[in-house]
C-alpha cells in the first residue's frame, strides 16, 4: 500500500470515531446534555409544519393577544410576522422533585425533524437541582449549540428575553433587554400575569440553577404536555409500542460503557494501521 493510501485510511478511521457514539435513531437515543434558559416570545421553530412529521399540526402558535392561531404559515413576531409563542408553554412543578416543561433542543448527531415535539426525561446531575427530574417536550430548536447536545428550558424572563416580548406585551421595564431578562424573583412581578408562574418556578423549584447538566432519554409524551402544545410526532405510536415491548426505554449510556466502546474501536483501528505499516 502506498503512503498516500495509508494516510487516507488513517483519516477515514479517525473520522469514524465520533460517529460510533451516535444512536441509529432517536427512538433509542439517550445521553448527557447542557441546559440553559430562554424566552423570546418568538414563534417556535417546531411550529412550522415542515420542520417535522406530526399527527395533525405542529406546536401551537398564538396571536399577539394570546389567542390560538390555525394558520401555521404565518411569520414570526420576531420579525414582521403575526405569530408568537403561546403563553401557557411554561414549566410547572408536580412536586418537590418532578416538573414538566418545554425546551428548545439541539441533540448532537441528529436533525431537527427527529426531535421536534419529542418528549425527554431529564435528571439533573449537578447544582442545587441535582437529582431532580423533568419531562419536557421539544417545542423549539437551539442552533446556538454546536458539537454538543443542549436543551434550553423555556422559562419566562429567561436570558434571551428579546424585543419580540415588548412587541407582544407592550413596553415595560423588563422587556427588550437582550440576553438579560429577569435576574431576581422579585422581577417576575414585572411580567404579564400569564407568565409570572413560569418565572416563579425558576426561583422556587429550579432554585435559579445556573445551566445545570442533565442525563436524558426519550420517553412517551404525556398528555399533560401534548394537550398544551397540541403536537404529537408521527412516530409516537411506534415509539410507545417499542418501549412497551422492551418494557423500558434505553437508559443513558454509562461513562464506562462509552469508554469501553471507544477503546475497542481504537484497538481495532491500531491493529489495522499496524497491519498497513507492515505491508509498506
């Protein structure tokens, strides 16, 4: 084998390594991810009908006055459009250790069509919420994350509380402050009444955690979330049937199993490269 062919083989083997960690499809996907906060009042990415495959409509959108819309082709209020995020897509606590909510997702190795309107169980792994759990639905997408998975929790007053909120609700002290928003619980009182409960949740249940990490896995969507979003994935029934057949949903991979898989890969790769060197 020529040196150029050997180098090509090395590049090929190196390129394959990251892909070994990706699941074949979202049904069996799980992992670790970062989290953050946002609330921009914009029409969510998963509210566009062509951003996923759904039973019926995508994520519900609302008019500037909060009434639900039926035209999912209307543009976003973040520019010159007429559709905004609905004000009931906020988090809420079931008890001291479990909550529901909605997120803007970015799952590394997958495309938006695979995560829009999917539901995921989180377990927080650090910070003041360590050990607490959430089940969330992906109502939006977060393309600021590149090279890693991240879920942005939709919390009124979140970091990206941008000018679309001022457009929707009118000028106020807390509106129009890009990448700032609410900083204390008392400032939640400045928000419209419909958004205050979600803002209080951040400080009461979420304990104002600063971007905690999570383990995550896909789970069947509960009606508590789909009744609000109005969105069900086209593959949801198949996913539920598979989960019931297996009596479980694939748990997040342990660090040990990931390291073991990569070690096996590199052992194979090294053997292949050594074989090439001998033949040179």
